């Protein structure tokens, strides 16, 4: 008996337990995601246009605020893909359909109790979300590390954990060490002499849904 003639095509199984249709659909989903992500990059949507290597992500609530925690690796040369690291951070979060964040309303919104132009510029120039109930403080490094430790049990430190602090042109630079006052702070991950393991933690405002996670190029593995 020829099993390939008697068993319907969609019931065939491979050694991994998947039918050809299941495998084809899985491949199709990945190819479709790659196509959409490529279109977003080409259209200037921000996704992928950054120098962070995303290692892992997790949705994490902190003091009642939804955040996406990100563990990433900096490039060996410490240079951003765009004009500066502030823009790279914006694009990193945009890759998940989210916004960067850091200092809250008190510091980064006009009329806030401690607001200043260089902190407001994170909102107006780099789309930082300040409406997080000031939950990360300002500078946000300590609490970003706390979020990362909740999400990953990572032993994250404040000097490798960042959110937006201030975004004046002297703080947003192509060099990551020179950007330590904007992406506050990454000095242990990448020192003034380039030393460090380049491992950092950050957050984006909101939660990433499955669709946006699928669009993340770093998570696509064509099988």
C-alpha cells in the first residue's frame, strides 16, 4: 500500500510532529513578518534602525505601570546606527510598536514641578512617554534596573540600566559613553576606554503584543 496515496496530504507528519501544512504556515508567517518589518524599516518606521542587539524581552508591570523590559548588547565600537543613541533608543522601542520612556511628568513635561528644557526635549524630539506616573524617577537608572530584575532575575545594576534622562544635543551622541547622561546610564557596560561586557537593560512604555514580537527581526528564525 502506498501511504502517500492513501493518507491525505495534510495528515503527513515529519519527525518533528509537524504536518507539511503546519511547517509551511510557520515558514509563511516568518517570511511575512520579515517582509512587513523590512517595509517598516524602508518606510522610516524606526524598527531595526538601531545598534542594539536584542537578547530577550519581557512584559513587566512596575508600580502599576506596564513596561517592556529589554536585555540587549551594545556594539563593539559603541557607535549608534543613527545620528545618536537617543534616536537609536527611540527606534528600539518603535520596533515593538512602543515608545521610549524615562523621566516622568514632573521633569519632562512643560509646567512640571522639576521640568527643564533638556528633559522635555526627550519628549518633543525623541517621543519619550512621560505619562508613567513618575514611576521610574529621574534619573531612571535605579528603577530601570529594578524592572529588569523583576523581569529577568538578572542581577541588573543601575550603571548598565537606562531610560531617558536628558536629551540636549551635547548628551545625545553617536558614542555610547558620550551619551551616558542621556541614556542614563551604561558606564559599566561600556567604559570610557571601551571596556565592559556591553550588556545593558532598558524599558519601553507599554506592553508588546505577540504581533509586534513576531515582527522583531532578531526573533525570526527561518527553519
